[in-house]
């Protein structure tokens, strides 16, 4: 069975699976310009920190490949690329992968300038350097996710002395699978790896109100992959932990990250913080799966993270496929219904920040980071260059 693909790319062509139509309909949109990418990201047709960065980077690669850059000098080409990236940066404010990708892409372009400025075809070399760097982001993300899956599964196996006779059950929140990344996934990648190694007893996923990434996307991926799984509402997590406390049957909560800052504080989908508090109360390990592209060393604590606030209709209305009187789902008919008095005031932060002290491990593609004796995470081992450039010890 083919794995789910949110992003299909070949040079000059980018197709993005419209996640607003899932799980009922599989429709790919062609995304060929920065404007189309901006709209795709802003409207949440693509979501998840790594996927957002990849779509932004590749959409600009496609427009460059198709001749959008009319610059006549290398300097003009650089200004054009930088201004398109600065525009894409404004599409969503919390996930840091996009910002890290932009920094990397600008550096690749700068390096091409340094190498080729005197060359008559320097402009073409600059465009080629950008396209190559953007394509690398896609390839590297898949590699990273596979490593995160392996490191996370190994860490959990060690914590619980897990094996085929002693399997682990886990709870996850939001969507962190193939749909949120280039493939395999981060937190869902660990679950996938546990399952592949015959170490997974059961995966629980939360609905993830208000936008339902869990029920719409994660439960779809879990069913698609044949992973033994159960959907719960966000408010059922405490009851689930309490039910399993005696048997220690829930081994871990595994979540992704939109941004991990220098001290380990982690912004992720709203509801993550509540799960971390519940997990600590019930003695359940709390694990964050984050590629180093989701780590922001420049921001010292979670207080520095800008949290996106979204429109009130995400709470007061809901849309989905129509259920026929016989119980079958008609994917071709959708309906939007009101589920609250439309006059009520609403607060709708899309993310929250889990303080580092509630997190037991942060799994990156370079290895699993745990807190040192000072109670802090230290990322110098997993990202030595960026750490040395930013952190003056
Ligand atoms: O608002 P979204 O749907 O883009 O949020 C997605 C999440 O919060 C994910 O949990 C996060 O990006 C983790 S990364 C795989």
C-alpha cells in the first residue's frame, strides 16, 4: 500500500493534497506561485510545521523554474528571491520550520553569489542554487523523520524494557504524520516505528479541538496504516490515564512541535500543555518529536513565542461530509453547521506552550535529548553549529 503523500513534487511542478477535504476526498491542488503557496498555508489546506516550510520553499522553486524572475543582474535576482521569501514568512506566525527554511535558503543564495558573482551567468547559478536548496529541504525532511522514528522508538523501548511480550500504548495529539511532513511523520513516525518493530500495543489519538486535526487527519492515517488505534475527545485523556494507571498501560504521550525554544519550552497544537500536566500527574512520560528544523535557539523561553489566534467560527461552526439516513457517508456532499450561539465571544489560540519541566524527552533526527542535572535541555550535541553561532557560554 502506498504511503500517504501530502506533497508531490517534481522539478517545475508541485501538487499539494487539500487537507480541508480529508478524510472524505483526495484532491491535489497545483501550487505554482508564492501567492498560491501563501493562500494554501494560510487557509490550512496544508498544515503541520515541516509541511508548511516545504510547500513554501518548493512553490518558490517552481515559480523560479518557470521563469518568474526577470532580474537582469545577480543582485536583482537575490533581492527578488529574498522578497518572495519575506512575503511567504508572513503566512503563519508560530511554526519555526518556515523561518528556519527561509534562513537556510537565503544562505544558499548568498553562497551562490559569493561563488559566482563575476561569472556572466551568475543569475542562473543563483536560481539553480535556490532550487537545489529547496529540493534538499524536502529530501532531508523524510530522512529526518525516519531517524526520529528510530530514535524515539529506541528510547521508549529502553524506558519500558518493551518487547513483543511487553508492548507500549501511547497517546498522541494533533497531526504529525505523513500529512504534516514529507512522509513518515514525527510523533506519528515514532508510533509507526514502534508498530513496525512489533512494540506497539495501541495508539490513542485525540480529536484535537477546535480544528480536529486528530479526528480528521491522524485517525485517518492510523486507519490507513492499519495501526491498532482509538479516537478520544481531548477531554477524555485524564479518564484514559486514570483507567490505565494501575496497569501502567499508557506508556507515553508523544506529540510534535511547531517550535521548541532554547530551554526546551515547546509550542504545539492547543491542548498539548493540558496533556503534559495530566501525563505528569499520572506518571506517564511526555515525549516531543521535533526535527532540528523545528528548534529555535534564538528564542530563549516559551514566553518569546508568538501564538497564532484564529477566527471564532472554528469553535462555533463545523463542516464535514453529509451522513445519509442509512448511516453511509456521502463524500460529495458537505455541509457547514452552527454548533454554538453565533453571538458568543470566543478565544481561539491555535497553539499553547508546554514548559520544559513537563517534558521528559525531545527526540530529534540527531538523537534523543533529555534534561541535564540543571533541569534544562541542551541542544549543543544535536545542533553544534547553530548552538555555537548563537549561544555564548
Ligand atoms: O495548525 P496546524 O494544523 O498547522 O498545526 C499542526 C500542529 O500543531 C502539529 O502538531 C505540528 O505542526 C507538529 S509538526 C509535525
